[in-house]
């Protein structure tokens, strides 16, 4: 079944992989992006892809992009935790008001479904691991609070207007197209960039902190699947497997044939020690029973980077 789908933030890291996935499934895709962090080179030239330059904070831009659309994947956001702390007003404008514009427009235009990006940041410091969707929410940053507010707005739009919504609580997503020079770069992109340039990767803390790393192609598949699901509410998007930062660096050193030793810096106040997502709901609702292993994901990332460097971006190609 082919549909016309709007992807906000579609030129970004997760967004562009989701666009590739939706196009591969035969859908018509419209991207709304202001290109403040997303890049046009992330998107393929494709007859079923339309690109609209605009901002989710602007009602006219959202209305224009949503005209004739059946479903929406809302990924446009300000994604830096640190920036949300230093510029909370700006962050809230992007993440809260932008999301509210999308949800309200979806109701006005009669969309059948909105899937949106929430975050594991809503949990804050875990009381128990793994974190289930019913865990107590105690966000430690404006970013985490904004994502929680978005979940409440989505639930309210469902109650008031019957809008079908699903929020994925992304854990640590990694993969190709995650720009290490961006202030929003994930730790894996930063580590790979350091090792490739024979620099010691910087670790804040002792490196024993653990994270649940999810490969971006798995995220893209779940985003596409959720758009055609009837499940309502929130769902972790995680692997249920934890890896320490020291283990991560050791694996990358092996894959890159490097011997760099990490440089340790003072821990950051906004960082939690351990994070791990429960995946029972994800398995039950969307069937991601065998996510790509961290080793296989790192191999795919490094191979992609090598191809990109040697040949330039491969249009329409997913890792």
C-alpha cells in the first residue's frame, strides 16, 4: 500500500535514513527541513521525493508541507542536550512549539497517523534497569522535559481530536551520516572521527558508563513500520543490550587497526552513569527481535565512511 508521507527533519541523520526506507517501500515522500543541521546531500534524487524548505515553527510552512499528506514522521528538533541547558527558550521553541504546530496541523489536515521522535532523556537517572515505558520520568535537562511535554501533547491530541500518534523513545542511535563536526554528534561518531585522525578519543568520566546503542537502519525500519501501525502511546526504541564506552573504543580500535588510548576528562553533570532500554513492547508491537549487533553496526559505519571518502555519497543507498 503506497502512501504520501511527510518527514519533518528529513535531511537529518535519522530523517534521511527514514526517507530512504520509505522510498524503498514504494511510498511518496515529502521532506520539510530548514537545513539548519540537515544536509541536502543526505537525500537521494528520486521521482517520488519532494523537498520543501521550511520550519516546523512556522504554521504556514507546516500547512504547505502537510497539504495532501496522509501520514507524518516528525523528526525535526533541536537535539543537543547541552544547548537546551544554555538556550532553553530557543530549544523549547523548536521542540515544543514546533511539535505542537505539527500535531495541530495534522488534526486540521485530517492525517491518519503521526509518529514522532521522543527520547530516553525523558527517564533521567534510572531507578532500575532496563528502563520500561512505565518507569518514572525524571528528566535532567530541558531537552528531556521538552520530549516529555511532546508526549503529553500527543496524548491530548488523541483524546481531543482522535489523532493516532506514537512516540519512539530513541536510545543512543548511531550510524552513517552522523556528522562528527556537528554539535549534535553522538559519541560513536566522535570516537570514529578521533581514531581515524590518530587522535585519542575523549571520554568524560572513567569510561565505565554504559549505553544502549541502536543502529540507524533499524530505527528507520521501525519508523516506517510504526507509520502503518495502530499502536498508540510511547515505545522504547532500543536493543536491550548495554556497552561501555571503554568496550566501544576497544572495538573501534580493532576495526580501524588503531591503538589509541582514551583521554579522560571530568564527567559532565548532565550525563547519567548507565542506560538500557527494555524492549518487550518494541518486540510485541513492531517485531524488532534481532537488531543489528554493535559489532556489525560499527563495521557497516566504517565501511560506509570508507566508500563515502573514496567515491562520494552513493545516492539512495542505505547502510
